[in-house]
C-alpha cells in the first residue's frame, strides 16, 4: 500500500515491460509499450474507512473492474475491463495492493490477482485476473508502480510524466516524481531538476546510468533499484547547467579521452577534479518531448551506446550522425528525491527613522548648516559612515578570475599553494586580454597563464578562448625565467 499512499495518478508496468492501458473503446484494457499515452494513466482513489484497498480510474472516467466472466471459454483467467459500477460499494472495482520486493501485486476481493498475459494470441497483451499455478507465469502478476502525480499540491510536477522506475527499498521511502510528458507543459527540463534532489537516468535501451564500483567508469544497468544508479543533482548558479554526483561522491565527467582510438565518442567517467570544478562536470539539460538530452559545454551529448561489444552498455559523449542512433542521447528522468526548499530568512529589522539619526547642535542659529549633523546610525558622523562603507560588496560584472603567482619549478613539483589566491573581475573571453589584465594586477611582464587539467591534475598553458558563460576560473601566473 506504501506505493500508493501519496499517489494521485500512476502507471502500471508489467513483467513484459508493457503498460496497462485503457483502450479507446472505453471498455477493454490491455498492455502497450507506449507509456507516454494518456491512456496509460490511472487515477488513484482511496476508499473511505478502508486503508487496504484502492480504485483505479482510467482517462475515460471508468474504473478498472474484475469481472466474473471468463476471458476464454473453458480457461481459468477472467476478464478485466474499464467500467462504471452500479453502486459505490461494488467490490469488483476494489484492488488490494500487496508489496513484493520493489513491485506490487493487485488482489481482487475474490482473492485473484491482476495478470498481464504473454505468449501467443489471443493471450498476448491481454489482461485478466487469475491465480498463476505454473512457475513460468508467477511474475505475470507483478507490476511496477510509476507515480505520475502526488497528492501534495506544492510538490506536484505535472499531470503526465515520463516513466519513472518503481520504488526501491535501497532509496528509502522517498517519493519519485518525474518530467512532464505533455508537450505543451510549462515546465522546462531545468525546472524539473531544480525541484529534484536526486534522480535516475534511463536510456533508450531501458537501462539506467550506472556508477561502477571501481569509482571511475560509468555504464548502463537494467537494475534501477541499486544505489549505483542514483545521482545527486547540484544546480550551478543561474546558467541552466547541473552537476550529477554518484553514490561515491564523484561527478559525471565528459573527458577528452577517446573511448576507442580512431572513433568519435569520448569517455564519460566519474571523477573528483582537484582544486576546483570546471566545465567538464557541467551538463545542460535540454527537453525533447518527454525525455531529456544532456549537453556538454562544448556541444556534445551524453550517449548510451548499444550494439555489439565493446560499445554495448558503455556511455560516451558524442554527436550522433546516423538516424539509427539519434535516440541514444535521449534519457528518461526519474526523480528519486524531491528537493525541500530552504526556509526563508527572517525579514531585516526596520531602518531607524530620520529623526532618530539627527543630532541638534544647541547654540547654532536655526536653519544654519551647522544646525544638524546627519548620521547613518547614532554616534557616527557622515565621514565615519562613508569610511565604514569602503569594504561593502559591489556587484561584479563579467567572470571572477582567481589567481596565484608560482614559479615553473613549483608547478613541476606540484608545490602550488592554492590557499593564497587573489581575485578580480574580468570581462572577455580572449586569453591574451586575460594575460594583459594579469600583468596589470601583478606588475609582472612576459608571463604565462596556466590552468589545472581536472583529469590528471597537471597544469597546462591557456591558449584558446576562455570557457563560455562567464564561468569562474582558477589560474596560475608563471613569471618568465629570463633575467634582464
């Protein structure tokens, strides 16, 4: 029952990876691979005075109903349809959810279970209620529950959302939500991630983005219930990008290392860059219908590879050029935990009235300039007040450059003390302009500007344009070794 406690609407996915859908004839129900259709959405209704049973209403306003009529004459399975009950007390529309691991069985009042049939027609894609007696069909009564809407209004995301996986005991009792599937929805991909504390990402191959136990590689895994498929979301400023942190505390990183020599795709790893986080760990989510693409700062996309080994189950970043692989960069977003907003800070105390900050000088003529001394706070003259504002923060324009001065031999020995950084604000994207500005700041000439490679920790000189979007930078200024 815990699967449905806060659910307003759900989808049910069978053992055959198909969804329970209400047919357009507004009577039959069946299984379909298309989980994005509104016909796969079932509204959950709770029964007053009964904490163990629920009712499921289709998009046509009719209830999932267990009939006593056989699906085929002479066979045990009985029909399940969508119907309007004669009475609100009709037990045929009542279902008792029973948890089985991270899936659920739906039991009728008569003791039978909602069953998704496989095999050959006419059984294929049909739905009945029955008690399976063969070992091969025991899993046919198990369903994954995808929560589409939750009851709390302040936590609802949308009416139609992409297929999240079922609840996992390893993730506790957090309620998953997901990205909207309604193409006209006002929620962007970034807005969904702003509400998400942690997510799972499911690829076109129905596998989850997975952080390997070696704490370095990433891949794809069919089991979405393990902790390795859970990624913590970090929002990066106001620039519409996010970071994804694995269960090992490392970031999903677009490296510059080719996955295979001579091939276009490059490795995606989990890393913890030394010193600072740069653009290699930043991903821009772009909505594509009910799914999301994740773009690097350099225009490539997180890609879940299929095909034969060594590509199978690997993850790279690339731009797909073949039609057959266009969907390999699309991901379903399953929200595992919802971000709880920080409480609002208390309002600042009211400013003192002008009359409280005016000192009258006795012995002065009325209306003379010396009659009043204006102060910002009692006991401070205007000059003292102006002096106290010298250190107040000023809004920065451009990017923040943090720098230290180090000799080449210190860099080679990795002896750079990054705790002694100075900073200034810089407008521009050209390395030569930054070099000129640093020469002004340091008073040095003929310098070299270096930055640390997040993958191997080595310093390298900056030669091309600076990273886009005014990203904060950490650099090392290396004076020329030449002596005049």
